C-alpha cells in the first residue's frame, strides 16, 4: 500500500525554518480538518499489519485546472505571501507512482518500503506563495500587486516548506520533468484563452474574479466582517493584527522573495534542520534504548521499553507523554514519522498546540517561529463553527 499523505501534516513554516524533512514535528494548523484526517490516516498505516507499505507526503500540486478552481472560494487567501513552497506537478506525481509500480514489479523496490517520504519537484519548484500567485497572473499580463492587497492573505496557520530530502525519491525513481517555470509555460500553451484576458483592464478582472471572493465564508475579510476572532487569531495572531494588516500597502510590505538574501536562503544548509531529539549520525537500525529515551525526553515524555533491542524499528513499544498517557507505537512512527501521543497530539475537533509547545521541546523549536509564549489558545470547530478558549 502506498498512502498519499500531505505536507499539511507538518503545519506552518516561515523563513526562520524554510527547509524541512521527514521526522519533523507534525502540528496540523488550526481548523485544517483535511490535514488532521491525513495525520490519522498515516498513523493507521504506520501501525497496521500491512505486509508492505510506504507513505508519501505530497506537497501542493500544480495541475491543469488550478486557476479556475482557485477563484471559486476564499481558500486562495489562505496562502501567506512569504510561505516557502516546494511544488510538484500532477504530471510528475503520476510518473512517480508509475515508476514505483514498475520498479516493484521488477524487484527493484525493496529499499523503498516501510518508510516515509516528502514528495516535491525539487530546486526548480521552490518558490514563495507570492511568486506562485504572480506566475499565474503573468499569464493574463498582470501581477499580484494589481489584483490583491497584502493584508487579504493570512500571515500564519498554513503549511508548506522546501524539502531538504525530496531528492530521495528522485534518485530512486527519476520522475521529475517539470519545475514551476515549465508548468506555467505548459499551462499557457494549453489554455490560450487566458491570453485574451491581457486586453482587459486589471480593475475589471480583479472586480469580477478576486474581490467577490472576499465575501466568501472561507476568506479572512469575511471573518473580520463577522467577528470570527478564533480564525483571525489563529491566522494573524489576533483580530487587531488582522485589522492592522489591512492598512499595509505593497510599498511597506516585506516580501521575502524581494530580499537581498533570498537566493542564498534557497540553498539548503543543515543549520535549518530541526532537532529530532536523538543521534541522527547513527544508522536508524543501530539506535538503542538510550536513543529512544532521548527522543522521548525531547518530546516531554519517556520510553517505557527498557529492553528495546536495536533493529526492532517496526515493533510497537511503550511510551508515555507528559500528560501520563501510555501508548504503543513503533520507533519508525515516533522517530522517523514525527508522530507522538495519539491522545494529545492527534487533533480531532480541537487544536491545542500553544499548551503542548510549552511542555514539548520538539514542538517548541518550531512553534515559536510564528507564535508567542504568551499565547494559550485552544482552537475548536464543530459543524464548521469555529471558536477558541484559553487552555487549562
């Protein structure tokens, strides 16, 4: 079984940690029920009795009808302008699966199974949210700055980053044929109708396609109008910060892709790696009980399996979290997968990362890139109605 998961399981990133890899903390953004469902799906597969499995964490997909689909609801305002994104095209994602199946039929796939992978198209597909939108608008002779105000889009509570380990799949299966530039050229050649829009005034296009979506119930402007403090706090830091964002102009907005150090930032450096809490210089199969204990301590808990034997990476062993929950999971699930307590860290209708980051250093190293230690909110959603309360 090949389980298609998502980059959304990791939660939000910004330029402080633009690079990430498998094993990083899994903190699905508040109200992201889709990401939560994928997180649960991963755990079912990781702890199943399937004879052969792999998990692909699919990044955002560039696909044929994405422009028309993106002007159907307010989801388009969820992408922060400075979020680092490594895309994959629909074409390359399909080629990858084909190549995996062919390799497996020929018995050349044994080192692929029982592992997790980040699926992205590599260096040619790494951008920011702003650049992606801008590439799309170039097809009609426009730009982001003509159609958007900077404050319309969220500043946090999203997902995506540049994968430091996405070349692993490419080295195994050689599936990459397109980067972002290749995709948009292909898209423009395939949909020549968009070139007609170049003769239309930008104000007319924006008035017909973008501005109506500000009233959609999935748009931050709708949340502002209707006093949805929970979503505004999750996605901007507070309702007041969301209001302040509306006062910004492009002249005073700090775009990551326009900074002098942007191209240097896109060159991977190990200094951006998050700490996974154990000695990663050792082969995974060589990790022993002390490594398990170190990893658990970094997650605020402990490993209860004192007789753990190196090499039993798929065997379920006992762990305890800081809240005293005892659970059974394999070292692969915890150390390689980035999962932790299924009661505390597997959201259902609540997202409690503020409180968890205070107790779990593994989470804190990333959470405080975009949150303050004074924040103490529990975000809840029931029947699509959002709310928040203070953590106990």
